[in-house]
C-alpha cells in the first residue's frame, strides 16, 4: 500500500497570503489528522476529519481551517499568513475504531512552509 | 489534559550498544495507547512501536522494546544493537482510547535526539 502523501513538500509565502496544503491518506483510511511542528512548540494537533466532518480541533485561531473530501483526501488552509506560521505541517491517517485493531496514526512526509 | 514528558533532550550511544529513552506521562484515564515515533533528518515521522494500556506485556519490534509501567506512568524505549540508521529524533506520544466521539489526537513529548557513534 502507498503511504500518506502530502503536497507540496515545500512552500514559501509572504505575510498576508493564504496557503492550501493537501493530504492523501493511506488507501482505506478514513480519518485524517493534521499537526503543526515547530522548534519552539513541538508537535501540536490542528484538527481531525472523518467522513468530511471535523471531529476534533486543536487550539489554533480561525485562520486555520480544513476540509475532507468524499475520497478521504484532506486539505488544510491557512489564511492571512503570519511569520509564526512557518512550520512543518504533518498529516496523519488512520482507520477508525471498529474497523480493526489498529488505530495507529501513520504520517506523511510533511509540508515545510516558510513565511517571509 | 494529558501531558507527555521526555526528560532527555539528547542522548548518544555507540554503535552495537543498547540505549534507553525515557518517557513519562500524566493522565487520569485507564484506557489509552502509547507510541514511540522516530523522525530522521528527512522529517518523515515513522512509527517505531505501540503499546495498549490494557496489555501488561511489553511490546517488542525487532531491536526495539518498551518498558511499560502503568502505575508509574512510565513508557521507556530500549534500542538494542544500535545502528547508524537509528540516529533520529524520537517522540513519545499518548492517545486516549477512542470512544463514541471517534479518534482522539496524539499528544507528543518534546522529543529526544539520539546520536549513534560509529
């Protein structure tokens, strides 16, 4: 099976712009979660989607949003970019409870965003 | 809220030797999962090993094993016969057992950077 894929891998934006990141989960996985990784704050949970619905949300401002499509692919959007949004954005996919014993989250390679 | 603490920011080990990475967590829940993830310089987060809290037996995966002490809320990772490819950042992570609300997010520690010396 192919792993989790994320596009683009690298991105450079300027303050005030917006950005959209994409994530394709492992085939058969229906849950997609997003995390932000920075040197200062470490790994922080952004949100989780299942069946095109946001099931969980972390403590991030409304500038961060996401969505999931019927094929389980997910996008996250950050509007009005700030310098502090520079980070590695990781996407992870997993099965849901009841679909098997493995609720483990498997991660993609990440998108490195630099805001200038 | 749950917290995960990795008290060793950096560690080093000689090739072929054994090293143990520490992790403690704080929770009031009785059912949960614990994970060790490895993040090499490529930044790809790779699952190393997982442990279900209801299982008393410590998980093992080839050269990787854990020492899970539920009462002490401790979850250490032992790497045997260390190899150069084991050099990476290692993250301990906690996840609540899913209930009707579905999956719960991972809570990560700050990580331990492991260097392997040839």
